């Protein structure tokens, strides 16, 4: 979760106790730069290969989820971490630009 301002936060992903990871496209799509579909497509592309069935092209406006067990693979885990770091950095940059 990234604080956007004193009243709003962006949930970029969630991990649920029943064993799933949820990707927050739906939450992020109202914040720049992810208010642009092309930027969400880039996010989705960066997650390619983790769980292509759950993370399909039609998931850009939803909160798709996939089994947490998919991240047991070191390469997929690293890909997920790097992607979420990228997402947070993109949001931070936009937030900071809008604050000034």
C-alpha cells in the first residue's frame, strides 16, 4: 500500500491468508500513471509468466488473484518483487509531481 495523500492510499497488491495474491489494478487505475490503460498493460506485461491464466489481458480493470504458491519459484518471486517495486516507484513519482 502506498499513501497517496492524507485521505487516500493505493493498494497495489494484497496477500490473503487463504493462499492467494491479489493484484490491485482496480485500485490503482484511478491514480496516475495507472489511470492510463497502457501503463496498466505494462504492469501486466511485467507479471507475464507468473500465472497467465489469472493475469490475463482482461484483468486490467479488476483485482485478479493467483495462488501464493506460484511465488515459491525463486524466479517468479523475484519478478513479482521487482514489478511491485516498479509500480510503487511509478506511483511515488506521479504523487510527488502532483503534490508540487
